[in-house]
């Protein structure tokens, strides 16, 4: 089932799973968690976060003439922890925060999902800068160092036109400034959610942008080249032939020319850490000379990033993912072959360091999540098991890591154990949107692993739907998307027999009672009433 794929924070956050079996969860999961902690307890210090609602914040921005900075995240989300540890904690960001209205929007706060729908936000974390009049200027990237983040924030704060206007101008060859191109290069395309650029247009648009970007901005422009290559790789995964042989060879040539440059490497750390397997895979054939050349060049670039690690320029999470990138390259053509001993030793060391070295809460959360992914990639079952076991006892959001254990148990063929972990994760989750999300994972796990347990599925389904009762703004964005997916799965399951059909009808009746409480004019009511109805 790989439930972590369903919980992923955003497109750049990979599906990172646990590495070995854990002892079974208790047969009787704990009682539901109490109400979530007050949002103020989670606000990163050093920033005068706006105290009030989102609408009030936009009114304050308009009155003051200041831009508005919106952060959307969740306490359990490791990439959110990374942002707090590497961006929000730094003097460079805190000083600039005086120039705008900073708004911290946790996905579990009232109406958060409705605002997510309004702003086209899905993935955690998302950071958006708005003009005082409410027009969106740009979405800021998370996977860059504070110096680059501060520079692009400065550009956006100095009267920049909205990114939608810049994209239109750059795509048609109209006049664009150097700062326009910088905003395009550092726009957070993974959190765009199709708002500016639909998936079907990404390959051609990024190809055109990368070709037109000024040569004097080589490092910045290279980010558009990596977006182009990533869109080609995604199209290939979707079964679409995005480029022909000649363009593939040209893309390979351009990548080889760029990847050796330190300025390009430092501008594209996330692409180098997360794109190794996909980009090398799509630009070369297995066991070919071209693949060996690309692999060697990529590993060389990772070597140079490793030197930054020694200088303290890489975060703990990035240090771990650097090793993971090497592992993925080593396994690309021989996934079942043993890894070189030196690489295994390096992987063990960075995993052990996460467990042994004291760090702040947010750095630790991001680091553990990355270490679990490295364990999974490298086959370090014992190390991963020890890390997860220890984390369950000290994490503030242990329910997040319980999903790793559910995936792992299912992979080992222990379906009942996997279901127990999913139940335990759901019952210990906190916050309305989070509890529904984890309840979704639990219910889908039951449908996939114990489809004959109609009574268990009905009981769990009623509980999960109950999470939406008396929450007026529940039927939006992340919750709405999961409700749509759940509807499709339940309807398919309901076709398998008389008892499943009865359960589906029972759940439909329960959901209608929830819908009846919503105003007739509310778009959320329409989303609610579409549940368990074909077409």
C-alpha cells in the first residue's frame, strides 16, 4: 500500500519508508488523542507572526502597504521542520520578516483547508508572498540555502510583478529583466499545483524557458534546465515519450556541461540529491557508455557537495540524502546487487550520527525522516529498525513514523500487523485534517489488506467520517482530495458482494447526515454530497 506515498508533504518530499520489521502493535490501540496543542506553541520564534485570522492579515497588509508572507504547513511534516530549522531560525529571514506581514497557517487550524483551496495549496510546506492588494507575487522554494533564499525574497519584495505575468512574458519572448528570470528560476514549481503551469505543458515550457534564460545568469538558469529534465522524467514515468533521441542526446550534453560547475551545484542542491536516479535513468540506457558517463559526472558533483558538508554548508538532512543519492546511483542498473562496502559504511555512519548527535526538534525530525529513507534504499534493516523504535518513544508526532512500520509489515506479508500499526497511527494522530488523513490511510489499508472484514471496514469508516462531523470547513483541499479517492475505492469494493454493498450504503447515509448540516450555498457541501456517488 505504501501509505507514506499518500501522506507525502509535497512533490519534492520523497516517499521515505522504514527499513525493517518492528514488533507488532498492541491489539487494542490507544484511545483517540485529545485536542491538538494551541497553534501559538508551534510558532517559530524570532518572527512577529500575525495574531489573527487570514482575512484580517490581508486587511492589515492592505492598510499598511506591506506584502503578506503566508506559510502553510503541519507539525508532523519533516520538510516543514527543515524550513523552520534552516530558514525561519536564521537572522537573514527574521530581519526581512519586519518588511511584510508574516502569517503562519497550520493545516489543522480552523478553515486552513478552505484557504488552501482558495490559494491552490496542497503540499506541506508551501510559502507564498502576496502584494498588499492580495495578488500573488511568487511561491518561495524550500530546498535552497539561506543566502539564496534571502536574495530571492529581496527581489520579490522590491516591487516585483506577479510571477504569472513574468511567466507569460518569458514564454512569449516579451521583455523580461534579470530579476524576472531569477524569480522564475527560484519559483517553487513543485508547490505550483498546476495553478500557473499544467502538467501537460511543463516539458515544453521549461524547455523554452531554459533556452531563453540569459547566459549571464547561468547558475540561476540551470534551475530551469533541471526543471525541464525533471518534467521529462515524470512524463516518462507516466508512459509518455516527452523527447526524441536527438533531444535526449542534447539534454545529456547540457547536463554534463552544467553539473561539473560549483555554482550550478550549489544552486541545485535538491535536484542533485533527489534527481539522481530519475534524471540519469531517463537520459541514458541501462549499462550503456552514456549511463556510465552520467553516473560518474553525478557522483563527482556529489563529491563536491560533500566538500560543502565539511564546511558546514549542508544541513543534516542534506548530508544524509547525499549518501542516499549515491546509493540510488549504485543500484540503478543492478538493484539486487550488494552495495560497495565503503558506501554501506558511510550510510551506517550518517544514520548513527542522527541518533547520537543532539539537535533541535525540527532538525531532528527532518534528519530522522531522511535517515529512514536512506535505510530503506541501502537495505540497512537493523539500523532503521533501531532508529524507528527509539523515535516512537520520544517523537512529538510518533504517528508519522507508525506509517513506516505499517508499510514494512505489509511488505513482509504481515497484513494484520500492518493494519494494527495503521489503527494505532490513526488513533494517536492530532488535529482534524491530520486525523482524517491518517484515518484515510487506515481505511484504505483495511480495504486492501482485509477486504473480507466488512464489519471492521464499516466501523472504521464510520469513525473516519465522524472526524468531519461538526467541522464546517472540513470539505476542502487535502481533505476533499482524500475523500474523493476514498469514495472511488469504497465504491469499487462495494461491487464485490452483498455485505460490502450494504456497508457502502451505510457510510453514504452517515455522510449525508454530515452534509445536511452544511449551508446549501457552501462549495464544501457539494464536495460532501459527491461522496459515494458515481459521476
